[in-house]
C-alpha cells in the first residue's frame, strides 16, 4: 500500500509540474501576440482554440495539427484564412516540436473564458 501511495503522489506532483511548465511556456511566448480574451495583433486565444476545437475535437489531432502548423506556418495549410488576411501569416518560431506539443496541449485543456491560475 505504501508503494501505491508513493507512486500516486509522484504521478500527481509530476502532472502538476508538467501543467505549470505548459502554462509558463504558453504565457511566456504566445500571449505576446495572442491575448487570451481580445484580438490585438493576432487572433485571441479564445478564437484560435475554438477554431481548432471545431476542426480537431480530439486532443491528439488538435495537438498534432497545431504544433505542426506553428512549427512551419503556411497560408495553404491554415484553418484561419480570415486571420491571415487581417493580421498576416504568423512568423515561423524557433521552438522544438516537443515544446510546441506542450503549448498546444495546454491550449486544448484550458478554457480561456474561465478563471485559471495564469489568467491575464
């Protein structure tokens, strides 16, 4: 029983740590252009998240497509043509694929309309 409790505690702490890292990655990078609740120099995260959820309701596909697109943005593969027309194509960023997957996963999991610890 002691081993099970220790394993559970380790997994819980690991998940909390991973969630915090994902939040830091998102808020330290994406919110420079993508404000959570309002459109400024790029679409709001509410809009981006909703468009991607509509196109990719399952997390695996959502994360895969978003992380691939952000790694190599192209107008041809965008699901947000209107945003490109308004704000121009997102610049290519120098993030590794795993970082982009972490950020994409965070975006999938967080409802930006509700209060959360990192909410701006």
